[in-house]
C-alpha cells in the first residue's frame, strides 16, 4: 500500500522526487539516497522502493541490500550509509520535537501533544523532515492542514 501526501501531489505521478514514505524507509534502513541517484533509477525501480515494506528488522535489512545493489548497478558507486536511530522521534507519539513547534511558532501556531499523538508515524516523520532548517519548508503548513491539525487560512 502506498501512502502519498497531498502536498506531494505535484511529483507523485512521475516520482521525480523522493516521496516521504521512501525517505522514512531510507532513515529506517540507514541508507542515504541522493536525488541524483533517485533519478538514475528506472520507474519500476522507484515504484519498487515505494512498494517494498521496511517495517521489521528483516524487511529493513532486505530493503537496505536491495537499495545498495540498485545504486551500485545504476551509478557505479555505492550509496552512503546513515546511522539508524534506535528510537526515532517519529515513533514517539508522546513528545513533540522542538523543531516542530519552532516551525509552527513561526506561523503563529502550536502543535499540542494530543495533536502529535493523533498522527501516524509517517505523518510525524513528514513534519519532522519539513521542519528542519536545512529543508525547504514550503510544505510544512500544507502538511499541518492536510493532517487536520489546523484549518486552512481560507477557513480561519
């Protein structure tokens, strides 16, 4: 099952960018995938990375091995590894990461612990990624609205 967000709609059909669900799998299995590497993959290979499960330790290892093999075949260079967090913030439904409320406060908003707890791990992952200073943050507010945390400005 593929879970794409509305804020990803402008590239999901072509998979020209790495969707959040794949980015979460990359962080889960510990592989850094550059956008240039993503573009080197075939449409079927990109779709496989969307479709493959990466939730258990065994699945994560298989995903990692598959991805390393693909990148090496397509680019001639191995993909870089990332450290895998034992307790990633997106799996903690009780604690709103500071980056989330810092970004929300820039918009005059606050994400409450109960709102945070109501989100899926993938939604929490997306907000964490979208709140990072190093990330283009134009989709942070659309994500908050899509996740029904705040009404759109038209509704306010």
